[in-house]
C-alpha cells in the first residue's frame, strides 16, 4: 500500500460519510452523564468504521471512555441518565435513534458483548448452561431441547470439557478461564456479526489469556464477525488487531494500523503508553516510564489539548496553542490521523530520535 | 442437600433444648416464689408448703426440669400427694388461676394468632415487595416518592396509634366493619368472608408496620441489584426488560427479604401482643399478657416456649430456603 492510498482511507475514516464497506460506522459519538457535580463528558466525538472480519483495538486508560463507547453501541445506555448523540450505523440501521424494542432484537443476536469480569457478569443463581440457553432462546424460535443442544455444542466449541455435565454447573463452580469461555459461548451462541470484547482477558493468567484470544480469533474467522477489542494491554492489541484507536479523555487521539501505532506513533500520549509497556523482545532497560500525572476530570475537561497537563512536549509548539486551542484529529500527508499541535515532521523526528531509542 | 437438612434439624433440636433450659431457669430459679404465686394472696405458710410439694418445687431444679420436659414429650403425673392425676403430653402443667390444662388454653388461643399472623404476613409480603420493586424501578420519580413517604409513616407510627385510628374511623364512625369477635377462628369457621372482615383491620395495622420495612428493604436491594454486572449481561443478551427485572433482578434482590420475612413470621406466630390487645383478639399474645399480670407462670412459660419454637423453626426454614435460592450456599 502506498502512502497516498493510506491517506485516502484514513481521511475517509474521519469524514462525515460512512465508509462504503463499513459494517459498523460511528460518527461524532458523544455521551454525557448528568451528575450532581456537573456533566460528565464521557465520550466526546468518536468516529470509527469497521468492516466484517476486521478487528479494531480500542486502547486507553481507565476512564478514557472505552467501555462507555461500547455500551453506547450496544444500546445499553438507553433507559439510563446518559445522553447519547451522534450516529451509530450498524448494517445501515441507525442505532442511536432505534427503539429499545429494536435494540433488544439486535442485542445478543446481531451484536453481542464479552464482559470483563465473568464472575460478576454471570448470574450467581442460575446454571451456566441455562444462562447461555436463555440467550439462544430469546432470538431463535426453537424448543428448549434444541436450544439445549445448541448450548452444549457451543460449550464444546469454546473448549469446555464434558459440556453435557458442565452445563448444569453454577458460575462459582467454574474456574476463571472456564467462566470466560462460558461468557464467550454466551456472546457467540447466536452467531453475532459484531462482537465487542471489553477487556476479555484482564482477570486471567497469561496462558489462559493466550488461549482466550486465540479462541476469539478462531471464532471470528469462522463467523466472519467484526470485532472490537477493548483493552489497556498493548501486547494483546499487537497480537490481535489490524487497526487501533487510542482514546484519551473521551476523545480519539490517534488512530491507525497496528504497524503505524506501534512503529510510527505520533501522539505524545501513545508514546507514553508504549514507554510504560514491558517489552520481552528488547533488552531490559532500567525502568519503565510511566506517564506522569492523572487522567483528566471528565467534568472539567482541560482547555486546549486534553492531554496538555501531562504532555512533556508542549514547549515544541509556538505560542500557547496546547493550552488554548483544542487540536483536531487530522492526518498529515503520508501519515495517519493524530490529534496534536506539534508539526507532523517534528513529531516523526521526536519519535525516532528521542523516544524510540529509549524503548 | 440431605446432610445439610439433617444438620439443620439437629441444630433445631439443640437450640430448642437450650431455650427450654434458659426459660425454665428464668422462671423457676428466679427470685419470685412460685409456690406463693400459685396459691394466691392471703395464703398461709402451710398452704404454701402444700403447694410447693404439689408442684414438685421441693425437688432439686434438675429433677424439676427433667420432669417438665418429660411432661412435654410423654406426659406426667401431677397434683398433691392425695390427688395425683395424669397430665398427658404435651403437658405444660395447669393454670394457677383455674387449673385448666395449659395445653388447652394454648390450643384455644393458637387459631386466633394463626389467623392474624398469616393474613398480615401475606399482605405485607405481597404489598411490601411489590411497592418496593415499583419504587426501585421508578427511582426518584413520583411512585418512588409516594412509596418512601408511606413507608416512613409506617415505620414511625406505633401499632396502638394505627390500630386505634382504624377502630375509631372504620368501625365506630363509618361502621364499615364489625368489632372483632371471639368466635371467628378460621376461614371455614364460620366462612371466609366473615373471617376476612373480622381480621382485616388487625392485618392492615400489622401490614402497615411490618410492610414499611419490606418496601425499604426491597427497594434498596432492587436498586443495588439492577446495577450489578449480571443485569447488564442479561440486557446485552437481548432479553425483554420484564425478564431482566423479574427473572434476573428480583430473584437476586429477594434473598435478604426472605430472611427478614421468615423471622417476622416466626415472631408474629408467637403472638402480636399489642395488636391482639387493641383488637381484643384472644390469641397467644393476649393470653401471655393476661397470664403475666396474674403471675400465672405455667402459661407464661408455655407461651415463651412456643414463641421460641416458632422463631427457631422460622430460622431453620429460612436457612433451607436460602440454600434453595442461592446455589452457592449449598456447598458449605
């Protein structure tokens, strides 16, 4: 792919029109929660496109708006105090304006979600199998027997041994890895076209983590699903995703292919993320470099660039632009979309001479 | 599950024995002279001595207790040396007032208490939980505010106030319902409608007091449960909101309510003292109060044992119900 082609695709990704091949298309998504302390601007203008068979990683710290974005897509914020604006288009259907009844039909069937903590995400009083079967029964007009068989097949498919007897177990009788497999079975039982995995491996040990990711990838290939993988683990992203969206303070601050984000990142926040990640493929250095400071308050979002209070490079921009002017998400020629005031050529220079060498 | 049941049953028996010992000591090893009480005022020392022998109070405490317990399970001989008679099981002794067997008195009072307790419990459970769920689902809106207001009122008002208010307005002023009668003991004696009218005000009084607690408890639990991760999962599966609320939400939120309900019902079966007194219902509570005023020890002892039995039994039932509701309990 030449540089010119890449620019064309990425610019298209942030314009108002959905990409033609996109299965899911999000435009200017805003989510606000009114609270007693003020309005929490949890998500502020997210754009993304995703085709079937593709995997998009969303990375960022806790509170950066990753999970809220996914819940907005699934319509789980309907009926809460949250105000969702912008557009979310799934296979041509506008989900922001869709009724709760329409969303119920889509949820768990066309799109579904794997949650982070499978123990608290499963009902403690019902059998694992029955909870999965419930998801199948609500979207398929079949008898209980057929649904039972589909559930057992799915449990076997996600690698649970003796699915016939494990069907009757309760969530607390499963191990952590088994529970996450059961969660995946629940999410995939209706063969969804869009799968959102919200930190699916966070609570698991590394071997199980790898198995679970492999399983998600396998099932994605088999069903040709579009997958959004939400995580704060960059290693997981590098292994699993084609494209990455870096979120900070409810905004997308950088978006690109895995290669672009890992080998040519241009946003100081992404540099910070990469700098705070342990690397097994490099020689060991003295210390990981955490990003100084705290994530921003989403009630009083910093003026100018959201990242400016923690950014080490604000002096590279003439004047006081970083503290005064909100930068746009723009792709410079031969590059991917970045939300930063520093000149693109200068960003590339800082990355290669000052940052990359130290990682 | 069977081992669980057996363990609980053994615990029930052990607790009952412990309770009976404590109750027995409280009354028969206490400072008041039982023989003098049984004999009444103006009793000569000789008569008191006779009463002491007749009641077996001259024997050691342990023997007295074992005699009493034997009477409970197998019956025993009672009375003065020259007039021994057989008191068949369950023998709680005879009333000091009129020599009536205590078991007869209890048997007469029990249907009234059962009528009050079961009717009231049904009302406060159904309405308490129902209103609590409605309030939780409309949190901050008018149904919630009304529910919270009513439950605050119910919690703060004392039973005599509510009961007397009902009696004054509904029975005296408007004459919508009859005064409670001493003969209506069950829905089939004489008929369900009479039974219903007879106890309705007593039920409502108790329901207002107990139900308030259920509204608050259900509301708080329901609000907490609806914020749980598994509720989000249930919604993410695409289940209709009715299923999410009732099958996933209420099922989990109801657990603590079951505990409180069991204990409340147990306590009510032991006699609702104030309510029975206000509405002149000759149930266990009122029997106990009258017996206390008359220092009629065998009756008081029997009612205390009965109340303890109901509460312990209710506890065991709650334990078993818990295991049925929550599969995580079954393991231990």
